[in-house]
């Protein structure tokens, strides 16, 4: 398990224990946390699981693939710390991770 | 009992129905929610059944839309393995196959679609399968291993994904298609050729322009597919993937307006103001294309689940979306957006031989649809250009030296 804090656009915080091996997206969706839609279920096909990774965790969450980069390029309100949360696998090293959600995924 | 205490009943516990239940709670709906499904399982994702799940790359738990504990925690009464026999919009009641009657304040029909049957001799032989449910996928997976041969009837996405998965599992695969090319109903010819070549290079056989006359069996089990020409294609298992038909009988008998699906408006409301319909079962007006249509996709199911949940909880309606879908075959990610209605020209961007290209379908100088293979930027930009109804230059669109960011700017 890794403790992950999901912060909605309006500031509402959700702290969840997410099973190692799931994606950061799955952690939110399985608990019905608003703010991450993940329409394609994690196939990196839709860019509706966009999050901002807390800068302190940027290194540990790794770098996006070319596929993810291309999808993110066209998401709304992209920042340098933007990621698709379906592409971040939860590991023990991510215990304490903080991600923020954009205002809308659509 | 007052009807307001009866809350929302959702008929159909698939991707659309399960999402609607979850969104109603997310949006603060406080009355009872009952989610009724015919299948024995809680809502799960269907797309992986022909893709990652079939290849054994993902497990049953990952397929589930929400964990088993979710429904009780969220106050959603999930009733699986239950068939609904009748709907009375006047009484605002549902009658279950068991005879039990349920009151509703608001009803959501999310009954989906079912595989179109192929009514030919031998269709009832063991080993003649369809692929819609998790149980279907289990049966198919159990038949795919080295030394076995899969015959797919119908060169659509389901059949192609199943063929790719069959190859990954070491089984042989042959696709039998009535038209002279695969994906004839849905994709551009360049794309049909590309997919045919890609599959052939990975060992999939194609029999094109061929009708299917019968399934041949031995001891009650399928052994081959007899073509109209008399030729027999031997197989150990056959998958029929020739489209789907909407499960709209309940709505039709109840007197709701139907076409090739239950007719709904922009908030997913049917001809009865207390009844919504979402997902594959619906026939909806597509404002963007000025015509009604029945969409079969997860994106459509989720968009309409959002529309219904917003309408029921008094939220403003979600922004209209450009329809889209995707398919995974081997290392190919195929994504498409929009629909190729009223198209008078197509523009190819990139070289299919490189395995990375996109096809834009144009009506005048506007993009109506985009098909992208391993080309996510083209897909994303195309989707946005379709939504904006932006005028585009064909020369710029075809020029890979100009980035899609610039084209879409």
C-alpha cells in the first residue's frame, strides 16, 4: 500500500491507501473520487485522467512515454508537471505522493 | 410509499449503468439507487475482453469498474442475475422476472446491445461463440492455445482484436469477411489495407468477399465453416462478430419512442420525462452531424451517464463531446474521433509503411472524422478541430513537417 493524496480543483483532499501495482488513476477511480474520469480505463487513449504531480515527487513518478507526451500536449491547462495518472504505476517509493486534479477532464 | 423514496432504478449493470450509479453519488444524489443487471457480475469494463484481458495481460479484478465493497459503501443496491420483465411508465413500476414489483421515481435504461446472431445451420454447435460478456470471453480464451485454430466471421474491430489476441496466445486465426475488404463499414480503404497487411504479416489468414453458409460439426462441436462457394475452412472454435442490436424491447413494449434504439435527447431523456436511456441502447441526435445515430462505444456510454446524472441532480449539462473510440491490436494503438458523414475528401498524413499515420475525413474544409494509427497527436488535435468546426488547409494537414500543434493553432 502507498498513501496517495488526491486534491480536487476546489481544494478538497482525499487521502487513500492504494495497492502497489495499481495505477494512480485506478486508485482514485476505484474509490469514486471525483476529478479523474479515465474514460478509456487506462489504455492511454483518451487523456481524461490528467493530474499535476507535486513537484517534490516528479523524479519518483518517472518520465512520460512519447505516447503519453503526445496525448498530454493536447489536454487542457497542461503544466510542466502534468501527467496521465493511468501511466503512473503505484510503487512503495510513491508512499506519500500528492497529485492535484485539473478543473475538468473534458 | 411515496415515489421520491423509490429513488433511481438503473436497468443494466454494464459500463453505462455502473458509471451512472457512481456519478449520481459523486454528484450528491441522496435517495436510494438500485442497479439491476442480468449478468452475475458487478459492472465491469468490456473493452479489455478482446484486448489485454484475452491476452492474459490483465486480471479479473482490474476489469471491475469498482471494487466489490463500493456498492454497499455508496448505498447502491446492486442486484445481479436479475431479469426485468416489464416496465409500466404510467405506474412508474418495474416487474422482475420473479414477479416482484419495484417502484421508481426516475428510471435509467442502460440495457446495452447484444451480438447480432448469424442464423445459419450449425450456429448452435459448441464452439460457435460471440464476444460481449465476461463469460463469452472466458469461453473464447479457454479455446485459444497453440495447435488450435480460430475462425472469425466478420472483419470488424472485435474480430480483429480477437485475432491479434489469438496469435499472441499461439493459436491460428482466419478472418472471413463478406465484403471485399475488412472494416468496410467503419474505416477508410487505406486503413483496411494497412490492418489486413499487418495481420497477415503476423500469421492471420483472410478470406474476403466470402459468404458463410453453415457451421460444420462433429460430435456436436464445430469443426469448420462452410462458405457459400462450398469451400470448408477448418477450425476448432468460431467467433461471430457481425455487429450488435440494441436491447430495447422493454422500452418498446412500454411505449417509449424508439428507432434503431431508444430515442433520447441531449440530456439522455427518453419520450417519458422520468425515464432516461444511456449507452449502446440509445438512438441520439448528433447535433454536430445534423442526424440521429446509434453509437456503440464506451465514450458514448460515459457521456450519456454524465448527461443523465447531471440532469437528475440538477447540475448544468456537461459539454457536448465529439464521439471517439480506440482499438489495440499487437503494438498498434488505433484511435478515431468523429464520424465520416458527408465526406467529400480524405487527407493522409504520414506513411502507412512507417506504422504511424492518420487519415482525416473532410467535408469541404472541415474535418468530420480522424483515424489515427500510433498517432496520438493527430487523434487529439483532430478531435479538437472537429469540435471547433475549424476550417483546415489540406496541404498543412498532410505536411508532417508542420506539427499538429501548429495545424490546430
